[in-house]
């Protein structure tokens, strides 16, 4: 099987890697010429365990090639971004539409087209299907169109692409069956066939469920800080109930899924999806909550920000709330030094340089490197050793260091 994958990012590239590992020929298409050139040299641009070696071998064995343009193939998979439109929170399908239009000259009868990009309910039926029908194809007879959303965790993408269950929503039952043949090349989890709109909504609801539950934990943290209760103790005690699983509060919600997908549902039914929108508003309010408490800890000075990735132990900083927090703190006049061992950025500094003469360490990401810091270095380097851990990853510090987290913020009031 030859597969053409449009988009070589956090989903498209791992998917390409797995197809090559399972005896398929893959063309990986991306609009970024630098990424394409690097991939053809076996140089991978995302941090994800295992992918680099697979791509290097695939390039060497000539079963993977990166390209700026599509090629003829048996199956085409679309994995491009789908941001939301700020004015009305609706799904921006422009990248998906462009990707679909780009493959039309290379389509042949009998091909399978799969949309993996997360899209709003009804998008495949109402927007994507007409693109191919207008090009002269009959969906379900000479072209097979389905939506198959990804559901993976950064840091475990390869493993989860193989072992997680998959949902395939075809425009017709035959479309679903054809897409199942494609994913059958490497997926070992159960593959459930359904219709496109059901698959679209199920994906959006998976991320909405998590977003709403995180919002509940974040709201609890705010309440506890206001009324004088240890939020972390409350969560620990409540979770002793066999049917309760409160999440951990944090500085906000990031990533290309949880921070965006709930809006796709809200935009479809804004008068009804009130809990979904309120959860989004709550999570979006957390950067302000963090900054307000920073101001209570120190009124001025240097802040060492540790971590801007939205997810621990990855270099993925898409939609990270850390950037909102940093921007607000700069507006308030603080001197900001940023350290993130997983992200290459010329403006970022080493841990030693970040904490030198700092008045506060602000932890915004749960990288493993931050769970066991050198407290001796911190005590010697900082003006006044104070930590504010918004990810609740540090349990104990030496007596000469002051630690704030969501368990004791009420002490600042």
C-alpha cells in the first residue's frame, strides 16, 4: 500500500513512521520547505520517543519521502491543523479544505481519503464531501471518504497509535470498511465503524470531557484560596471515594486539542452548550489567577519561569497557557528569565542563569527535570528562595526555601 499523508506534524509524522514500519510506502507532504528538506535527510523536528530512528531507517530504505506536493497513492490521510475562529469559536476548516483540494489532481477511482484532523460535527458531510463530489467522484462507489480522529498522548504517540482503539466514521458503510483496511496495516486496538458525524462529535467530546473536569479542579483551587482551605488535601480526600477522580489544578489548559475542540461543539449549539463554554472560560482564567498570586508573593523583581510546554516531558508548546502568564507578568513590569530543557529557543536560558538573582521561581510545566531541583543551588543563587509550583509536583523543600502551591495559596490572602 502507498499512503500519502498531508501534514507532517505531531500526528502526521508518527502516522507516517508506523506505515513505513509496516511495509508501506509513504509520501509525507508539508508546506514547510525546511521541514521537508530535513525529513529527507532523516532529521525529525518533533520530540517524540522512537520516531527519529524509524524515519531515518525509512529514508535510508527509500520507503519514506517528504514532499511539498502530493503524489498518487492508494490512500490519502489529512492531518493538518484546525484552529478555531475567535469571532464565533467555530472550527476553521481552511487548512483541511486546502489539503483536500491539493490531492484532487492525484486521486484515482478506488482511492481512500481519511480526515484525521479534529473537525466540528457535520464537517465531513457538509464541507469536505462536496469538494470531492464537485471534482466528479461518487463517494462510496469510486472514492471512499471517512473521518478517523486520533486520540494519543504526547510522549506515547507511537505506542498509542498502535494499541489504542480507533473510531472510523465513513460517509457510507463501504467508506468505513475501506478506511479500516488502511489502519489495519498497523493498528492493534479495536476499530469501531460508525458514521462520520458520530466520529466527529465523539472526538470533540473526549477532549471536552477532560477540559470540563480540569475546569472543576481549577475552580476548586480558586474557591479554596478564597475561603482558606488546602485544595490539594481536598482533592486527595475526595479521591478516596471509589467513584470520584478529581483532576489536579494547574495554570490553565494548553495543546491543540483540549484548548480548542470544546469550542467546536459550543459553536454548533451556543444556547445549549453552557457547561462546555463555562469550563473553557474557567480554564482560560487560570493565567490571571496565577499572575494575581505572583503579585501577592512578590511585587517586583526577577522571575525564573520553569517550563513553557503545555505537556510535561515534551517540546509541545501549542496553546500553552505559560505564554499568556509570561506576557502578563512582563506587562506588570517583572523581569522574566525562561528555562525549558525540552524547547529550543534562543531567548531561553539555562536553569543556572534563570535562577541567578531571581526573586521567585515559577513552575509552569511538570517536566521530570523540575521534580527534583538542586535546592542548594537555588538557595545560593536566588535573592530570596521562593517557589510557586502551579503544577503541584514538589512535595517538600528545605526549610530555607518557601514553597507555594495550590495547597497553601490561601496564606497569601
